[in-house]
C-alpha cells in the first residue's frame, strides 16, 4: 500500500499510456479486442491506485458500491440486445454526468463544513494539525465547469436514452418558443455560475445546477430522431469533459487524462459524423429536427398513393445467385431483427457460388456511431468485406444487386435530388445507381428521420416485406434449394 501511495503518479502514467493505446486499438475492428483489453487493465490500475492513495477512505462504502456496480454492469452486458445498445450507451453517459455533479456538490459542502468548523474551533483544529485552505478562484472555476457540464450531460443523456428507447415521456418539442427559452436558460445558468465563481454564494451554485439540469433536457428535446447518433457521440464527449473537470477538482491526474481522451475523441467523432451528414454541429443541435413530411401530399391531409413493386424471398434469392456482384447495406432493421448471423450465412453461400459480396456502411447508420460495424463484427464478417461509404459509392453503378436490410435515410436519393428535403446535401450510400435494388422492410413506414424514401418507388427496386432475419433465412433456402 505504501509503495503504491509513493509511486501513484507512475501508476497513473502507465494507466494513461494504456488508455491512449485503447483508443488506438479501437480505431480498427482488427485491433478492437486488444484495445478493449488495454482499457480494462488501465481502468483496473486507475481504480486500485486511487483507492490506495485516498485519504481515510470509507472502505465498506467504496467496496460495496464497486461490487453493486459490477453486478449491475455484468448483468446488463450479458442481457442487452444489440437493438438496445444505443440507449444503454446514452444511459451510461448520464451516470458520468451525474457523478460529476455529485462530486462537485460533495466538494463544496465539504469545504463549507470545514469553514464552519474553523470559525468555531479554529485554534483547536490548528493545534491538531488540521489545516484549512479557502477554495481558490481556480478551484471554484473547476467546480463551476465540472458541475454545469455534468448536469447538462446527465439530463441530456437521460432524454437521449428515452428517445432511443421510444419512451413516451421523451417527447420531441418544437415551436418558435424553443430557441428563446434555450437562450434564456443558458444565459441565466452562466450568470449564476459566474456569481458563484465570484462570491462562493451557495444560492447561486444551486440555481446554476438546477438551470443546467433543465437546460440539458430542453437543449436535446428538439433534436430529431435522425440526428440522435450525433447526439450520442457528442454526449460521450461531454461526459469526458465533465470527468476531466472533476479530475482537476479532485487533483487526480488519471481522471484528467482519461476524461480529456474521451472528450476529445468524442468531439472528433461528432465532427466526422456531421461531415458525413453535410451538416454543422450547430445546425444539428440548434437548427431544429432532421425530419419532414411523412409523405408528399396532394391536398389538405390527403396522402398521395405511390406505386412500388414487391417480391418474395425466392425472387430475391434467384436474382442474387445469378449476379456477379452483390452489395449488402445493413441498417437498424437488421439490428432489430437480429439478422446479422443470417446475413453472414447468406453472404457465405453467395461467395461459394462465385458471387462477389461486400457490405456498405454509412457513418450514421443505426442508432449510434459504429452500430452496423459492431453487428457485423459480432457475426464474424470478414473485415475486408466491410467498406465505408467513400470506398463503395463509386462501385454501385457496376453492381448487379444491392440488398438493403432495414436502412432508410442513409440510402434516400432525395438527399441528392430534392432541394426541399430536410436531408438535402447529406452524403448517402448511392444504392439507387445499382442495376437492381432489393429492400427488406416490415412495411412502407418511414425511417427514423420521418421521411419517405424515393428509393422504394424506383423502377429498379423490389420491396420484400417481413422480419429481416426470417426473410434472409428464406433467401438462403431459396438459393441452396431447400425452400418450400
């Protein structure tokens, strides 16, 4: 214990290096498992080192909380389906934000308690070797930043969880009043925060914290469903900055480094995703929702009937087995139907028959960054068969068959052809350029952004309705001749 206490900074340095290697490992599917292992080792070093260097730790409370957290975490990790992974990530972000707020509150209350004790028994405490130092302006600023960023992260992440999980209480808000209310809340929050920074007034601190909690909710509530992957990424960044801010408060170098790594990597990922959508982060967070009319209308509430062509799994199997090249575009429907393993079996069968099969991934497909990559990795799809949007788009015109599984907005041609579309200008997977397009969907319902998709009405498109896993399995049976 004394060895760890005396060499804590060295242990923290080793942990920080391992966290950096973690991010490097997670940058590629091939090294992701190794990266995760580095992260586990780094976190173990960080927790144990902090535990042994803490002054007078309440052991039973710390160990009890760690055991309880481990039980909940392991149980959730073992039982969460991939369709619920995005909201699980958002919920974890909320806990980081809540921890930052609680630590800031504890630090301030502890300082105030010491101040009161010294005012009553200063001489006795000084004689006993207890020194009291008033919070410096730097310390107050750290608490100010850590607390309000943590509070915003907490309520914003809770709303993101509710939105992704389709909870009734997580309703999108809209109207001309939203932006003025956001501005008033933000200015008032900063005003009380500055007052706390200058005067150490607890009333200002509580007001700042309450307004930050409200602002986090009102800030994210207007964001449309199509933008939620960016929101999840940004909240990941916010949770990192909140942790870094509290690291300064606790004078914990490891927490500062780890929080900064999470914050910066989340911010970079948010930028990359916004670039993939051809939108700025300001537009995503303050420009309203990505969504529009459910379908074109001919008059007052009269929906236009549009013709589309439907087919069967047998038809699709015949077309793919006679093709030279097939590109599979996975979307949230694949996750919802848990069809990734069935899709891999289909791809392997087509390869055995000499068909070139590849997977096309859009940066914002699914409900969180990398959602489709994780699903395909779970099914052990070969890394070299998974191509990003920029790598595959030029190949679509020469592709015989594109199979779209539950994707909608990321293959919507209106992003390129319709200036009136809310997603106009957003880069898409150009599946509409292929010679034949097949789309697996449960119905003709719109995607998460609430937009109708012109691809479904293309003359080259065949709609195949049903559960993704069942339809893909039927396609496989049709190809190998075991269907009925």
